[in-house]
């Protein structure tokens, strides 16, 4: 299964182009139309003055008057007259925006500039590649969310604990920048300085309408949220060719910083009981519910922020050996050092009832309920904090690694490369116990990872390759942290597992590669992977929602076949003049068939043998490309589908939750006019199929107790809509 990371640009850095072929300066403008969103009613709320730049200006910050969690608790636990006055002031200091308002969603917009220059200063070649872009987009989705308890085998029907319909409105603003410098000396020494920056802010409004059967109430809920993210990644690289290019030294010094904030996520829940008193003056009206302790769903306010930094240094030396010309041997040796630090903080506030709170206060308008008059410690509502000591933590990892590999050619056709990598990895996560005493989790391992790759080249266009390697999948901070995070969209509490262990994978791959022409390729391969302690996400029914955590299975394995091809359609054009236009077309096809199986010993596990969480049984990607250089015209049609896969592993009482297949089809068309002007048109998600998550319940019905029947229960679904984009670019 794929693993997330806060530093998505690392791979991009390694493959990005840094030395431009020619001097370029261009500007681009793109606009987008979403069938589900654009020009339609859009709910939003009053945020900060800098939301249009992708960051909050402090409007959503915790009021400066609010003390630390421990001081706040002391004030709560010591209700003197002075402390009651303080608590009243604390509650009145919070932002009073609780409701959204309707507007119209404008078109999506994106503007960017691109700059590339190459020049010389004396004998040093200098190049710069820079880009800056700004985007502002809107999205609306309507999601159905449901949870189920034990299936009713007598009446043959699902029994819901809740069913909701969510209307989710989000506005995403992003500023992206890149600036790469390269300095070349005599073609033997190159220094590169690469920089990537991303600032993103997402303002989100969620309006929920549904039923909680277990509580016997109709529900209306809202969430006003904001997610701010700042990413910077910088690398200083050096490449040095020495001794007539027999020796190559490559080094990299890196620094990355990631900041994420969710300031003032506000949630309100109104309820209407199934049995209403027809004599009540508030008959058939929803009432805002206030608990006795701060709750993330009920007039709750959540503040989180996270700061993570990554420092790294890597160096390697490649040495070609001249004395054995027939073998063309080379040796590569290298070392890598990496240090990652994270600080995470979270605070949960909420408004709660006083002993003298009027019974009908919840029926009043929102602006009246949360007016200063009603925020007190007597007859209105008061502010409370339910932050746990474990809701904040610090963590760090340190990786020290070294490797040695060799490569040589035997019998002119066999290329052998292999080596060994040694990693010393240490992780420390520090949090607090309930009594605010320090709590630490420590991981410290020394691992050895061997690898070997052998290829046999029949001729310049055909070869067969076999490879083996051992890899590791280490737990992420979030997967082991004791912090419990309530996800409103999933109606789930998400928490880490301190007992989580690293997963080790043995990989074997056999592949045949053919290259019929410069632009054509055929790859056919089979693979086998053996997993030890694979990490999986687990969903546990909690009645009023679900809990999501992470666990290790005992072992797993997967094997399968892959087919990858890129083929020109010129051969069709040669058969008839009618098909001459096809000569500019090519097709790319990639397909994988995977069989995976997990072995578990947990008595609460639903199945002793099942597919791995996150692993699809098949993946298909294909594309049809048209490129006519004379007409300066190109078109691309891309198709993708993945097989049904387990999104969350179930328990003995709860079926697995599957993400169901859906077909994706994207189209893009580009036309260039002369040397300066070009236009692009694209459509994303042409088929607009539903996104569906479902449980599959195998039951013996009372009407047929000897026959196992399958019943489908949808837990989440949405229709994302199609997106039409039009862009223009002018190159100076």
C-alpha cells in the first residue's frame, strides 16, 4: 500500500530538469469549470483577510487571553468568583462566526510565469529555471455516509446505526514556486541549488443532514474548517568527475520544512427527537445540544498545528576500474544521514451547559445563543477544555546509512549489479500521560538490505532481467502517536498504535524488456513479495461512529504479473492512405494483475486469509496519444481503473470496508500557433462515476439457514463531477 509523506517533492527533485535547453520566458493562464460546482450555490463563511493568499492572518487563532491547558484546568477546578469571571471572558473572546452563508462559486483560475536562462561568467556556465504560480479553485461534493450494526437475518435487511448526507464546499488557494540554479565548470564539476515552495489554504464548509438511529434523533450538523500548509524543500547538490571521468563524486545537502495548521475547526450539532411533544411550542424544531464536557462534535472548537523539519546529507563515489576492460567493472560506495523532527500540538475547546441553563436555549438563533449575554458560568453556556495530555507530542528520527555496490559485465551480454545497504534507524516519540508525566516511545534498529540485479541482453533490442531486494516500511509518526483525532467527514476517531512494528519486504522480480524502436517498448514481468509484519488500517465500529487505528498482520505475500507497452501506430498507416493520419498516433498500455494474501493470528480478525489492505487485484492504465509536429497539434486520452481493494480492515463483528472500482477517463488537447502562442483544453473525469465504499456482509438468512448469502452495505459514496479546463500560454 502507498505510504504518505509530508515531503512529496523529494522524488521530484531527483528527476527535475535543472539546466534548460534554451532561454524562455512565458506566462500562462488557465480557467476551469466543474459541473458540480461552478456557477452554483456555494456555502462559505467569513474567514481572514489573507485567505486569498492561502494562509490565515490570525483570525482563527486561539484568543491571546486563553492560558495554557494546565492553567485553564486549574481555573476550572478552582471556581472562585475571580476564576468564574475569567472563564466568562475566555468564552466571550472566541470568534463568533458559527454559520455559513450562500454565494455563487466562480470559475477556477490559475496563473503562472516560467523563466529559464543560461549564460556564462568567465568559464562558469550558469543556468536558472524558475516558476511561480497562483491558483484559486472551488469544489462541491455531496457525500452519503452510513454505518451498520449486525445484519437482520430474519427480515433480510441492513440495520443502520446512522445515515447522513453531507454537502461539502471547499475553496483551495495555492501559491507554488520553484527556483533552481546550476553552475557548471569545465563540464566536470556541477553545483546545483534547488528550491521548491508551496503555500496552500483550504477553507471548508460541511453541512450534514441525517438520522442517528441508535440515539433516536434526526441530526443537522455543520463544520467550518481551515487547513493551512506551508512546505519548503531545498537541496544543494554537487557532481564531480575526476581522473578522466573514472571517478564520480556526488553529494547532496538537503533541508525541508513542513507546517500544517487546522485553526479553529468549529462544529455544531442540532437534533430533533423521533418522538416530539405536539403540545410543545418548539414542536418539530431542531435544538442545539450542549454536553456537560467539551465535545468535538457538539459546539466544539479544535486547534492543531504541526511543524516538521528534515535535514539530510548524502554522498556517494562511483569508481570505474580500467584494468579489467572486458568486465567494465565499477564500484559505488555511499553514505546517507537524515534527521527528522516533529512538534505536534492540539487543543480542544467546547461550550457546555451550566446548571442553570434554560432548557429552551438551544432553540434560539445561533447568533443569540453565542452572544456575550449568554456566555457565562450561571444561566447561559460556558467554555470548557477537554484537551488530553497526549494530544501533543514531539518526535524525531535519525537515520544513518551506508552502502556498497558493484557492477560488471560478463560474457559481453550479462550485466550483474548488486550490493548491500546498512541502516541504523532510531525513533523517539515523547508525549504525556494523564498526570502530565513524560511518556516516551523508542525504536532503535540496525538493518541490512541486500540487493542484486542480473540482466542478459540477447541483442541491442531485447533483454531479460531478474532482481532481488529487501526493503522496509517503517511506521509513520501519526501511526504510532497516542493522539486521538476526530475526523468529522468520516465520523471517526483516528488514533495511533504505540506497539506498531516495522514491516520488512522480500522482493523478487523477473522481467523481459524489448525495444523495437526508439519510441517503442514492451515489458513483461512477474514478481513476488513476502511481507513480515505488514502495516494495515483497521476500522472498529464504535456505535456513534467508528475508530480507525493501525496494526501489524503476522505476514503477507503478493505475486503477480505486469505488462507495459508503448507502441506507434505507424504500421496501420502504411496499409492504406485512408489511415495516413494514424502515423502520428501511439498507444501506451500498462496492466498489473496481483494476488495478495494476509495471514493473521488476532482472534478479533474477521478473516484468517484475505487480500492486503490497500492492494488492488488489478490496475489498468492506458493512453492514446496523437502528436503532429507539422501542425503543432497534440491530443491525449487517458484511462485508469483499479480493482476493488480493502480501504479499512474489519473486525470479527464488522465487515471490511472496500473501495470499489471506478473508471477514470481524461482528455487533453493542445495547439500551438507559431513560436509564441499555445492553447490547451482538457476534461478530467469524463465518465463521472460514483466513488463508492462498501461492506460486504456474508450471512445465513433465517429463511435459508444453510445458504450463505452476500449483502452489500454502502458506507460512503459521492459523485465528484467532471472538470473542464482551458489554458493559454504566451512565450516571449
